[in-house]
C-alpha cells in the first residue's frame, strides 16, 4: 500500500514538473551518486590531514587545516567522518617535570605576569626543562621559546639536568635569534636558570630576567603547554631504547613538525614559522 502511495506521489510530481518518471529516478540516482563522491573526497581529505599530522590532530585542527586549503567543511562533518573511520587524536595524561628551586641564587621578580600575547618577535623568551625516559635512563630537554610565534628557537638535550644544559639551549637561541633591545627572558626559579653563569649571559646581552612565582606553573604556561603537547603527541607513544634514539625523535618533531607544520590556536591557526612569515609581509 505504501509503495503505491509513493508511486502516486512521484507520478503527480513528475506531471507538475513536466518530466518522465524514468528521468526523475535517473536524476535522483545521479544526485545520490554526486553526494557519495563528495563524501568520499571529504573523507579522503580528512584522512590526509590526519595522517600528515601523524595522528595528532583532532577535528578542530583538521577543520582549520582544510578550510585554509580551500575546503568548505564544518567541524561537525569532520567529527562525523573521523568517528565513522575510527580516527582519533593521540591523547595522553599530562606529565610534569620540575626543576630544583631550593638554592641560594638570587630570585628575580615576575615581569611577565602571565601576559602571553606579545606584538613582535624577540620581545619575550620563555624557557623550561622536561625529561624523557629511555631504557638507558632519563634524557633531559631544555627549550627556549619565542613567545610571539611560539617557535622553539633553542634547545639542548643531555643525560644530566645541569646549568650547562640550559646554557647551551640559551646560546643556541641567541645564535638563532640575536637578542633585541628590551628582550625579557622568563623561566621558573630552578637553579639551572638562577645560576650566576646563566644570568651573566643574560646581563652581557642586555636581557632582562623574569621568573615565575613560587609553585605557580601558570606563570610559565606557554612553555609548559609545549611540553604537554610534546608528551601527548610524541613521547608517550614511543618506547625509546637509547638516549640517542630519543634525541633523533625529539629533534625531528621540533624541526620538521612543531616549528614548521603544527598549527596553534594562539597564532591564528598557523605554524610558528608560517606566522612569522605572515607578519613579516605586513
């Protein structure tokens, strides 16, 4: 009975439109086929961005990437496609490493005061240390970030968490981006940053020191966020046998993905390098 009603409605609609029933069914078949092809293309693009991010992006970042590439797609659609195809962003519980703040070196005031938006490169650098477990033992990573673009401009790795580690990371940052007038260097109160030798390098380059308040991780939230992302997207998905293996992995992540490809909501969903280039053209 229902089938007859459907055929009757189709016949009446074809009569009004002046088309044959065969033409109507052919049009509907063609329309459905076009929709399927569009869905296949969108699915392929979502998978492509997902793979290029090495399974690190969720639907918000994939949507942003696709829109920047000229694809008109909503986050809801991307979420549905990811769910249908079993695509999930890597997510792991945050891991926190701390430095030793029980020392006799001078402590400096918090000049940054959680003001994480700056208007030019070389205005504020933020620094911190994290560590990575390998079968050979701990590997420590000291990093220096330019707060303007969130780019990692200096880093060093070692089996020991010493002032030499942070000094080498700082020197690399200075080689990469020579200090400009008014530069503020912000870190926690750890002895590796408060050490006389480290502070002497800052003084000799007219860099002003800023330090987080005691026990307040939010005062250095941007470099903390980098470490969190590093752990979630890379470290906790690896099983490093040697420190050398971990060093190569971290180097590749920072240089080939984080600085050049990984988009950030804080910098208009661009990568650090792309954001710096976009500003320099203005």
